[in-house]
């Protein structure tokens, strides 16, 4: 098909056999891996201030994927019955993996010539895996521990995906699983875990996780193009085993070069972050399609899996922070996972675009540059070298146009080698928009030969809509060293992900390493200010900020006009006066803010006016704030919201009225460090305001970053008590002068 995309390259040489993940210790280079204890959290020392684990508990799933013995409960050999086909497939799978299979069905003495046992209790040996072909798995789940069963699969549907009644049934199933100690895949899953994986392919493999089995088919089909797959986990409704469990496990498997995932909803945000962190520590790339970007997609996903999809902006930020590469389409998932699984670490980040057509090169260069790829201009010496074989009137600065004819003779290989020899180039991309055998076929052969001689990545885009050409089917797809794509867009997406992944993991330091493990003195001060279920007044919210060392203006809370005048003289004119009360969220809209007061008479009049407005609006006050007036700076907003999946999250963006008009905000999911805080600022469309525009001086970005990190600490330490925080505006003063929180709103849980 036109959009099908196939990346086929291998620069590693690993044995093709299936390796159990426990056969060798994981090659960890950062931190430590939690024990394989079935997914239970680590010891207290590995928990943060909220008691949450700081490292992934990697479940031991070797015996799930490679069991020594299997029980099929509800097995059948009656033709025409659905369970018969499933039983037949499981028997074939068990034979392939060398497992002993035991049918269980009280109504049969044999199934496909095998002795059939009336109940799980009658099994002749402990079994590693029980496959449950029954509508209500709960009664059988309760029997499995006595039979020594470690894992079970429930295919039955009619659970959380169907609504409230189904969700209640799934919770009863989950409770039975927790009591049993058995690990369960499903319900509402399928046979994808028991597919036939080719064992004649070598190189690092792709491990696949899907919540919809059909959505994994395109990735599974990569085997037909020479891309090795090692595992497929169809997680279904995730009553027990979830995406995060398989993500952690696959990242520990030595044969896995990349993990591809199709995710509809996450069961637990924290578990997902820990699993992604585990993969990042080990340098294993994770590529994911996550549906739910739109309201319609989120609603459809929830009805399919019965889980929360979460706020998409938060999910996107969480994935980005922990190196999960999010793509939009299954074709992108195929190509990006294939490239990341098998390509070596880049020697340089520069990309060279080489084509037999100037138009093709210019088009691809536009797409690549817009995507953030760097196309360095080749040196004068390199251009002179290329012009030995390419006519002098053609551009060879990058993109490189050879005019067509040089690829048909001895000049072709020399040009390719010269480009790859350039130290600034780490990736060579050659788009071939259509087959023209005198040129395209030899060019494909030369690119394959060059890829065998270099450690650098060679990519080809075969743009023909036919896809049956010999140069494509045999030459390019027959190479284990060339990454072959069918579309420009997918090539750009995959190469950007490849370079970005290695850039990310090269300097990766787990945010969990620096997460606070004990409460700070600030937390104890702050908790004394909180009132369960209440919204704090501005004055109380600013005291909360002070407890965490966040600067606020000089101010005093007063309850009389005379006290306001005295406060103004102490604070220093000009002043701002604001009504302060626990029910005031938008004071300006009610006329409860007075700015630029420069005299005692103005202060007295303002006090009377503010209290009168509050009385008329029936708004209770705890007083009136007399505040220092801050006149210069960039207005920002920094806040805390509580996400249903990830818990407390930190937002930063343009403040004042701009936050509502432009909605230019970035999200961070704690824990994160200074680098991530700066990355959040860099992601803002209005970031240039912090650098200084129209003669304004650069803002004190260091102070802004410090506020973001202090707010993050507050979010973590007060997670059980603080529901929401909004500092708006936070005025960032010129460089070296700090940042001041002019207003704050805090809501307690």
C-alpha cells in the first residue's frame, strides 16, 4: 500500500534464539534495577516523600512467555465451537516453545487426543500458565494457587469496557487476582501473545505492547520484511498486568532493541513513568502511539478499554520527559521502532541529503529542516572533492544534487563514500522518488554496498507506489544495513527519533535519583497553613509561598483605613491594594484591586471602596492587602494541578491575561530537575519574551527556574494536602533581580 513503510537494517549481530530475560544480568549503567518480585514496590528507602516507589519493580515474566507447562481451562475439540480453534492454536504454540499442555474441561475425557482433566485441582503437575477460555474466570482464579499456577490469561469480555456493571465485575476479578497471588493478563485480551514468531531472523528485536490486538498487526508483519520480533503483549483491560509491567520486563530482555506500544489508556501514571525511566536507564528506546489527543479519541478509547486516558497534554509531557517517543500513526510506529531497534549509535548529528534530482533534494531538505534535523553545509574542501564527479553547476553544499548521470557509472560509489567520510555527517538519506532502472537500480546497489562499509546510518526512501520493483524488494529490503522507507515523512520522523533518543540517553540522569525522600522544614511550616477542603486567601497563599522561599512583594494585611495608611508608608509608595478573602479567585473582575496609589488620601479612599464592594457582593474578607508595586518584568504563571493519572503536575507559561488568551503553557510531571525546567520554558511559544524584545532587558530566567523547582518540591511534599496552586502573575524581573509572586491562589484537598 502507498503508506506502508519498511525499515530494514541491522548493524548488530545477536543470536536469533529466544533468550529468557533472566538468563543474564541486565547491563545497567545508571542506578539499580529493582528486584524481579512480581511487580511489588521496593523497600522504604526507595520511596519519595509521598511514599511512592522511586524505581520500577520488574516482574519476572519469563515463565509467562516461555512456560514449561500450560493448562487450557475450557479446552474443546468440537468442530464449529470458538474454543476449538483457540485450543488448536495453543497446542501448536506449546509444541513450538516446548511446553507441556494440559486440557481442562469437566465435560471431556480427551481433547485432540490429550487427556483432559475435570478441574484445575486434577492437573498432574504445577503449571506456569493457565489459559482461561471461560466466561467467568473468578471461580477458577481462586483455584489456581493450589495448582501452583503463576500466570493466567483471561480472554473473556464484558468487563470495564462495557460500562459501570462491567467495571464492577472487573474489580471483583482484580480482587480475586490480588488474593490469589497469580499474575493475570486481561480480561478482554486475545491470542497475540501466542503468535508464531520467526526464529530465522537475527539482530536486535522489537517487543510489542498493544491494548488493541488488531493495532499491532502492522508491526507484527514487519517479520515478513526481515525485522525480528521477540514478544507481543496484548494487555486488554489490564485488571492486573499492565503496559508498565511489560515495558519494564521488555527493557530488561537482552534481545530487545526497541519497544513498540499502542496505548489507549494508562492504568497508573506513576508505574508508567517508572517503567519508562527503567527503559531510559538501560538505553532501550520506547516508541508509542497514544490515542486520546482529541475528545473523540479519548472517549472512544475509554469505551474500548475502560480506563482513564488522562489529560493528553500531561501524558505528552510525561512521555517526553522520560524519553518515550510518541508517534501518531501505525506506519510511523513500524518505521521508527525498526530503525531504533537496529541502528548503531550515531557518530555525528549532521544529516546529508543526496539525490539524483535537485527538486527532490530541496523538497526533502525542507521537510527535514522543519522537523529540526540539522543539514550542515559541507566544507569548501568537501564540495570541491564532490565536484570531481558532479558537474560544477550543481549544488553540493547539502542537499547534494548529482544531476542523475554520475550514479550510472564509476562515479556513483565515490560520491557516496565521500559524503559518508565527512566527520560532520552521521546520517545519509537518499530519496529515490520513482524507479528509473538505469539510475535507481545501480544507485540502490551502491547505497547498500556503502552501508556495508560504514558505521554511519544510510537511509533510502523508495517513493514508488508499486513496491514490487527488484531494486526495492531484493536490493534494499534484502539489506540488513540500509533503512528503507516508503514516505518522506516517515523517514524524517524516524531519523529525528533516532538522533533524539541517543541524545537523550547519552546524558540521561534519572529524575527519581534526586526526588526528595524526607520532608523539608518548609513542608512542616506550609502544612500549618492548610485547611482541608478550603481555598486560601491571597494572604495565606503567599505565606505558603514564603514557606518555600518564593519571593512575594512587601505587603501587610490590614483591617482599617488608618492601618492601611500606616502600612503604605512602611511598604513604600506607590502601592497596590487588594481585597483578601478565602473566596476571592478573580479580584480584578469585581473591582477589588487598586493599582498605583501614591498618597495617604488615595489609600484611605481605596480601603473604603474595596470593603464596600466586598460588602455589596457579599464576599467575606480577612482584610485588605497593602502591597509593594512591582512595575517592570515579564508576567508568567506557575502552578500545580492534580492529574488523575500522574498526581501533582507543574505548569509554567505566560501569565496575566495571556494565560487565558494564548494558553501558552508547558507541563512538567514531578520529579524533574533543572534541565527539564529549562526545557519547559524553551517549549513556550512566548519564550522570546524572556530573552528581551523591543529593547526590554533579558529576564532573570535563573530565578524563574528556581521558582519552578521550588513549586515542584511543594507539589511533591504537600501532595496529600494541596489540590491546586496558581501563581499569577509571577513577575520575572531583569536578569539578576529575581522573580516576585504578585498574586497566588491555593486550594486544599
